[in-house]
C-alpha cells in the first residue's frame, strides 16, 4: 500500500452530484471515474498493488467508507478508490482487498497525507506485510487479507527479481526509488511499494 494523492474529480461526477436524487447507483459515467482512479493510482490496486485496468471487468470502485453506513459520502471523490477484484466469487478465505473488506471500517485512510500509511507498515523479506501497530496489523490480515499466500508469493517474487537484477550492476538507490514510487512514470510495476520499502531501508543503513 501507498498513500494516494487525490487529484481533481471527473467533471461528470461534479455535475451529477448537483442533480436532484443523485446517488452512486444512478451515476452513469463510471467509465470515466475508473479512468481517473486508475491514473492517479498508477495502475495499481489501492490495497494489494496488483494491476488494475479502467474497465468493470478488471477493477472495482471502492468506497473507503461504505455506502450503507456513510451514504453522504457515496459521491465524494475523496472517498473513492480503485481496487482489484479481490478473488470475487472465490471462498471467503481467498478473498482480499475491497471484496474481503465489504462494509467493514478501516482504521487508516490511504488518502491522508498527514498520516501516510508508509509510516505504519513494513514488508518482510518473505513477502509478508505487517505493522507494529496491532490495530493496523489486524486490519491488514483480517479485514483486507493481504497476507493471503498468493499475494505474499507475488510480493516476494517481485523483490527477489529486483535483487537479482541489482546483482548484475551498480545500484543508485535514490534513482531506483524514483522508478518505483511514481515520480517518473504514469504506471508503476505491480507490488512496487515492496521495492520502495527495501530501497529506503538500504539508504537508511548506508547513512548510519
């Protein structure tokens, strides 16, 4: 996961909100909304960082605060995120991200730049994601199921491949971070934050 910098919302969403009886269900321009969400998230799911594409069959429009409990936020662009399908239709134990979360409240907000999620989570060498904050750790595991074995294996594979590539040449950590944190590209590699975390740890160790 990484902090998401929200940009301007689609004009169609602004105009729709001004209509009488406007709600999320009768908002007709969800295709444009998906494009906006995918672009500002650099093509990655807001939670697991797997690839998402701006069409209904390849992503979900996630309400961070769910529509049932927070109906006033159903058309609030700052409450809308792009998420993967999260093994929708599979057994509950295999579901993750928004599909697993459902209407459950999360104890952190991915768009809160004053409390960036990067300061609360850690990626382990075996591909697991964790936190020293027990409440957040519980949410990662029980609400979002981000340590489902396939996600763990995918993160480990990305990190291992990156380390293997580094073994063949000189590493400029600062330059590499810019390739993986969205500074230099509109689309990020899947599970990019795993590599960013590892590189930042390496930079900190070199400064000691």
